[in-house]
C-alpha cells in the first residue's frame, strides 16, 4: 500500500508537507501542491478517509438539500447545471457530496437529524418551499449553510438579480414598441417568482404603462404544463397583450405551445421573453429571447462561500447577488404604430 512516506520520498518533501496537501492546508505553495498531487497520481495513492477525518476533525462531506416543485428533480436544466458547477469546485477541494432528505433508514426524521447522522460539514440548500419547518430547523442549527434563490439573515445566501432581469425584459419589449405587456409568474410564494413579479410591476410603472390585474397570471410551478395553462388564460382575454414576459424558460416553452395551438405566430403575432437561459432555449423554433442566469458562477461561488465558512466558523454571513443579462434571439419582434 502506498503511503504519504512514499510520496515524500519521491518528491523530496517532508511527510508533514505531503499530509498538509491532502488535508487542504493553505500554507503550502501551489507549485508544491501540484508536484505532490502529481506524484500521488503516478503512485496510485488513495488517502485514508478515516485517518483524514481524525486528523482534520471533518468528514469532508457536504450535504446537498435539493427539492424542486416541478417534480423533475435533477433533470431540471437550471438547477442541475448549478449543482454540477458546485460539485466541480467541492471535489477539487477534497469534498464528497451527499444528498440529504427527511428520511433516514426508511423512517421520517428531518433534514437536521439526517445531517447529524451523516456528519456533513456543511449544506448547500435549493428548495421550492422555504417555509418548510424542517428547513427552518436546519437554519437554526450550527451547521454551515449556503442557500440558493432565497434571502435570509440566518445563512449565507446567493441568488440572481431577479429585479434587474425583469426590468431588462420589459424594457426590451418596450423598445420594440410593445405597450400591452403581460407577465406569467413563477408563483408569488417562491422567492424568485415574487421578485420577478416585483420587477415586472416596477418596470411597467417606470415606463408609465398600465399594469392590468388580468395581465399577471400566477403559475403553480415552473413547468411547461403551468406555462401552457397560464398562456391559455391570457389568450382568452378580450384585450390581449402583444407581448408576454415569462418568469422561467420552462414556462415559456408551454406558453409558446399554447400560442401556436391558437394559430398565433411567434413573434409576428405575439412576442415572448423567458428567464433562465436553459440550454434548450436556443434550439427551439423560434429561439427564445431570455434573461440569462450564470449557473457556473452561482454553483462555484456557492461552493467557495460554503467551504470558506466550514473552515472559518466565525465568518460573517454573506449575501451575494449575481448579475443577469438579456439574450436576444428570435421570439420577439417590433410593433408598429406604438404610442
């Protein structure tokens, strides 16, 4: 069996320095770290997890608490991309990921109890229902957490600038001459959904446009089916809008299908803007104009924040708001004779 002493002999560094590299100490030069890691790879060295835990007092495991409302789980293109980016950073720093649920050994317990049983060092949280009492119990504990798409003073938080994204979407439609602009929301009971509704209403006010109550349709989930149902409701209005800002790309896909089934041409008869910039949005016909969230940055920054918090328990809580941008494609067109 290869040991750290074999790696020390091969590289010329002391066993202490080799040990520091595998335990992620920060006082080792990067060149030294890379030399030792390369030697370990060549020798086929595998760190002893139990010994590592005894040395560092850590399990080197991060819990992933992921529950989303549409029911597609890890097939969700936005959140799966965020978790993949998070994983890449965590793994590169020596951590393994473990999914956390309310069940332990087939019996319902809670997120906190599961985390304690598994001995995780920290948790990244992505939930559709942040009012869940089991989530609040976890927040009240001393386990480091970073929460995505939510705002709380009890944990590190990270979310995209939903207000700015909504402003960009509505202002773009306005620039094309649209004055009757509706909004399909992701649900005011979700953090992102409520912020995007706020952004839509703020944009309409700034542009001196009438915000009709019938022009804001709440969807139950960020799903294609919900987007379809919401668009049907909008298209049944006597005074139909010329454009719709949709709070999520999955919702937009359903909305576009509903419009086509009514015989409407997109963008000739109806312009649509989505939110998320999922990969599929560029491949549909017409390609969807949307607000892009940076999934790679969200995942990597969340991992950096959480790992730093694990290593520095007294760290001041951080709240990061990530920039968004408008991606113009083919689902919007100009309106003539706009006032």
